[in-house]
C-alpha cells in the first residue's frame, strides 16, 4: 500500500542505526537513496550493498553536516547524481554524558552543531529544491529527551528540543509549498550508540521496567514511523511529532 516509487530520499547519519534501517526500508518501498555519514565507511558500504540488492540507486557522501558547506555538498551531490530530491530525513546525531557544572563548552557546541545545526544546514539548502518540486517531505529525528528533558544529558535534550521547535516552525512556514515537516521522537533504541550502556544488564532491565510494552525499540521500529510520514498515508500531517517509545513517555 505504501509506495515511494520514483522518489528520492536523502538521509543524514545513514551508515548505521536508525539511519541505515531507514535507508533500507525506504528503498524497499521503491525510493532511491542518498546517505551522508561522518566516518564509518564499512557500515556505509553495507548500506550501499543492501540498497543495491533491493534494486535501487544509492549515493554516498562523507562529512559532518554540522558544517554548512558539507551539508551543501551533500544535497548538491545527491541532486546531481540522482536528479531530484523528494524526502529528507535528518537523522545525524550524537549522545554523550554531560553533567552540568563540568561539561565543557566544546561538548555543548559539538552536540548542538551535530544534532541541531546540522538539521538547519540541510534544510536551508534542500528547501529551495523541494519548492521547485512543488512539495516534499522532511522528517527530523528528535527524541523523548527533547520533550521531557534528560538529567546528565541537558546538552542533548536541548538540541533535540530545538529540533522539535524547528520542525513546528518550518511546518507552518512551508505548508503553502506542500512541504510537510514532521519529527519522530524515539525513546530508548537498541543501536550501536547505546551498545555500551546496554551492556550493563541491570541497567537494561531498569530501562525495560519503564516501558509499558516491555521492549526496547529497534532501529526498524523507528524507521517504520519515518516511512509512514514519508508516504501518501501521511498527506494531511505536518508539524507533528510521532513518539516511538513503547508508551514510556506520553504527550
């Protein structure tokens, strides 16, 4: 029922975790893909193989979209090699510990640049392309931390709260151009980013006890929400945040 045939999707942070799962799921729905990643070339190559195995085209680009020139290069490369852009998934992000009173300005800046400025940089370049298309979809990956805050990760929560506010603002601004802008807010997700913390079984059990569905989300669980928002089924949804957290945070 969901088809992205003849569409092109660009995804930041597309070499692993949620980004990689999204690239593969959108490709299965018929979309050609462009992914951006910072350093994990081996994982990016695996995504390339997976997308090509489905029979779709894929473009790769390396660099940190927290830098405006890199975001511009990514969008321009995707457009030049595939010929159009219809769907934008801003997924690139980092999560680090940061106790207030001892967190350095460098850690704050790095988190905000990657998690929030990167979203702005990509949108700032790609929106004119979507306007020329006569419409498109932007899906920003936020977080439950951006809705309720997160102790010892205030810098991360601030960046993701910014993503949600940015999403709402763009949804109104871009509605006349038929560009729908939404976000997906995962809770805990079993990805490489959380591998170390989930290696502590007692902590993992503690997390599970806070989730009514008693399951930690997989990257595919989050990718499913992205696919829905990218599809025609979500044609009257903009400015929304879809929670993918097993019921642990209710808004």
